[in-house]
C-alpha cells in the first residue's frame, strides 16, 4: 500500500514538472527561436516607442524590438540607397507621403513591391511654430502667426527693426535640414504657398524668382540646420533667446517638451498654430527587402499593438493626436492638453493640408541645395 502511494506521488510530481516545463516553453524565450524586429522611426516618436517597446516585449517574449531613429527623409534615402548598417523590418517616417515616395522609387529600381501590407497610420500631429513668449508677442500681435513677419525679421536681421528691444540682437529663425527632415519640407511648402498666395500645396512654382529669393534668405539665416525635429527642439531650448527665437516643429514634441523649456530658460515658449497648417501622420510599413515572412508576421504584431487604444493613449501623453478618433485627449492621464500650455488648442481652427507630395519634396530639396 505504501509503495502504491509512493508511486502515485511520484507520478503526480512528474506530471506537475511536465506542466511547469511546458508553461515555461510557452511563455519564455526559446534560444534560437526569438525573432528580432528592427524598427526605423523618425526621432519625434522616440520617447513613446521606447516606452511601448518594453510593454510589447513583456507580452511577446519571443519577439525582440530593436529601435533605430533617423530623420524622416533619411529613412527613405538610406533604405533606397542601402546605406544602413542593419536590416530594417519596419519603417515609420513622420509622414505617409514619404512612404509613397519610397514605394515608387523602390518599384522603379526593383520592379517589385516595397511593402508586405498596406502601411498603417500610427499617430498624428500638426506643424506649429514656437517662440519665446516675450518675442512672440512682438512678432505676432494677437497671437496670429505670420510668414511675412518672419521673413521681414530675417531680412532685417534685427529685432529692433521689427519692434523688439535692441538688446535682443539679431533675429534667429530655426528649421531642420530640408534634405533630411519632413518638418522643414512642410514648412518651406507652406511658406511658398503664403508667398505666392496659392491654395494648392502641390502646385507651387519653385522656379518663381520670389521663391528662389525666399529660400536664399532662409538658407543664409539658418546655420547648420539639425537633421531631425526633436533634435532641433532640444537645441532650441538649450540655446534660448538670442540664439533661437522662432522655430517650426511638430505640435507633439512642442507639447511634450514644453515643461523642459520652462526649467531651462525660466519662461517657457508659446505655441502658434499655422494657418493653413500641415497634418502629418506617422505611418508604419513592413518592408519586403531581406525580411522573411516569419519576421514580417512578428512585425505586424508590433504594428497592430501600436494602434490599440491603450497604446494610442501613450502617444497622446507625448503630445500626439490619436488615429482612433474615439479617444478624448483631455481624458487621458497626464495629457498635455490638460496642462494649460500657452497657445495649445484641442481643436484649432486652422485649415489642415496634407504634407507635400513626392514631386513637391523633390523640388524643395533641389532648390535648397542649389540656393546660395
């Protein structure tokens, strides 16, 4: 009887061990079976993606996310020219129009589709201007942004010439590098529209002498433009008034870094909505080049994860507008729209335009490169 009980206990113990081992195999990473998904994103998404990476890997232990960050135009160019020292799986530039450009260029070179599936929107934001409050009050009366006022200040190169204090010195406007960054391309496109009083962002005559002169003025005034928008904003905050007065950036990072500007400079900057402005939609695409179907499936899990409501709320916390219109940005914990940020609006009245198309981007880049 004792022997029988002992055998039964041994069998139960063995069965329990088998169950525990099976659970371990199901939920723990198996050496050799873990898949690595390389995400190449614009720098404006760096903070939320780094936060969401840890959560996703915890829920999907057999998938490792490897995040890389570049300027949005760099994402396209480096992929097409195969200049990366890694193999990208997912590309997430700031604008879906840049993926259209990549798809067309890739198909022309390879006669095949660039992506596994239709690219998916991840998060939205608007192009805005920022200025240190005291100087913005002088340059933009009634809080109305004006491209002509910025150009006037750049041409004068002096705050005193546009109503500012002489001690403020020269006027310093900042944008990113238009050959590498989507925000600068969108800024110059809107500026050209304003200059020509045009209504169509994709029907601008970049050979017009007035636009050539405008680009020359901007290029002479902008010294060593940063490669990405988040880097620009960090430099803007660090440099402060007298070295950086006005800039165009994404609303998302302007909101998420606003408190930092107050800590660094004593008085934070103010946000100004451009009218019209550009809505950019950070969009994810799973590439086919050197990516097998198993890795593509793992990548799709991550992209789908980013579009779920809980993850969309994380993007809201970093100043992005969700692709899910059912999410109220004010109800999200730690939402920047609940922090009384000067100039921030939940529903700005500005007309919203798409980012410039491939042809427009090409014209902007060519004119910038040949302008002195």
